[in-house]
């Protein structure tokens, strides 16, 4: 089934009063990001207590849908804009596409996963559509959400919880991933509807100046289920080889604190924290990370937290499930050796 593409009108009218929620699904290299799948499932959980809410989705760019079978919860229709013009992120194209679908669906709430793309696109949409925007991992309360779309959000690096409510007919939310065990949703009823080729496909209108891609054969820290993070206490960039070795054994990714990135030891793509990426792995191993409020704000949704630090009073121990007081240069080799032996026996 195809739906014709049309230019956004910019007028929402009475449709904004309808209880419809739209979830934006992001793809990269033709694969739907895990963080977007997590966002869809979180919105479905919230909608489960709201019989008056209909959830729909928008997937921009050509992508394989086979791996989505059994991973999406709930019910709803996902519009798939599979035209090649959406393969790479383009601000104006994506703005027009999302605005058009919002107008057509009459959605009152738009949800994004917390990614680099959404941090650029969501604010632009909020300005163009005169919408309320809330990022920073909002916490939705069923009772308030039923009345005015209200929610709560950590502020001042998690020191306080503040309440918010949208002041515009359209509310845009950027929600952090919440990693859950792999679950099959046999009762889910998800339908994909293809959108026709877009009317803004001309490259002359939106030229690609340059594409920068980093291929390291490693997981994106925002997508990883296991993260081994290092702080300035590691000593230097060469010492992160220990973390890379441990991450490979565990099938995870290497993360870094802001001081490490500021020193140039690791790329910004690995930074975790308030000015970096928000992560929610099932296992988070913090090595020589002191645990500043800014760093904790980025990994507060992690499942099990293991901290290794020679300072027994480091704040990271306050949020850790397991703590090891010791020098990482002595602890990590022993941990890696024990893990290698365990894997050999398995």
C-alpha cells in the first residue's frame, strides 16, 4: 500500500486535539537503530494504559525490516519513507517529511530516541511547528499524561526532579534508551505502509557537501548492551587498550568520561554524560571514573553497574551495584585473565 507524499501545510487545526502519538524510527546504513526500537516499545508501554491513544510510527530511509519481527511491541502503523533521498540525514528533507506526517496524522505528541540526529532535528521541528520540546529523559506519569501530557525530568545533573507540561498543542519528547532483555512480542500487530517517492528528491536542491563516516568495527556506545567506560584515572590513551580488550571479550563497547575526551584520548563519539551520549546498557563497568554528576546523568539508566576505582570515596561507588577498590592497572589484567579462562571452559 502506498500513500502519496505531499508538502506540509504548517496548519494543524482541530487535528491537534486528537489523541495520537507518533514515534520517529531512525535507521543507519539500512538498519533501524536499537535506541529507536527501545523508544517505540517505551511509548507502547505508556499507551497500554490509555485506550484512547493510537500509536503510529515513521521510518525515514531505506531499511531492512526483517530484523524488526518480534522486536516491536504493541500495535500500530509505521509509515516507511524508503526513498533513497532519505538514506542520509538531511535537515530540510527530514523536517518536511516529519512535519507532513504529523499534519496528516494529527498527532499531539512526537517521540524521538536520544541520538545525535534527534538532538539536531527535534529543536528545528519545535521551532518550525511552534511545538513544546522536552529532552533529558522525561519520566511520564500515567495520571498526568492522561490529562495534559505532563511528565517529570531530572534537572541539575539529576540532583532534582522537575515537573513539566507542554504549553503547545504539539509536544516533542526526546527519550533515553532503556535497555531491556531481548523479548519476543508474539501478540504485536505492526503494519508497515510504504510512502511514495518524496517530492523533494532533487539533489540540486539539497546537495551533499561531504560525508564523514567512521568505520572501526566497534559498536556505537549508545547502542551497546555492555559498556566498559574509562575515566582520566586510566592514565593515558595507551591504557585504554585494557578497556578495549575487556570490551571485546564481553561483546561490548568502550565509553569515556568528558575529561578523557577533552584530553584527546578518545573520540567524542564515545563520550558518556550530560554533554555526551545517554546510555542504558544492561552492564556498565566504570574504570577509574570518579562519577561526577554530569557523567552519572548519562549512565543513570544502566542496569548493573560495576565500579573499579582506587579512591574508596569516589562518587561512582554510590550508584554502583558492585565495587572494587583498587588500581585499574592491577585489577583489569586479573579480570581479563579470569574472563578468558571462563570463556575457554565454556
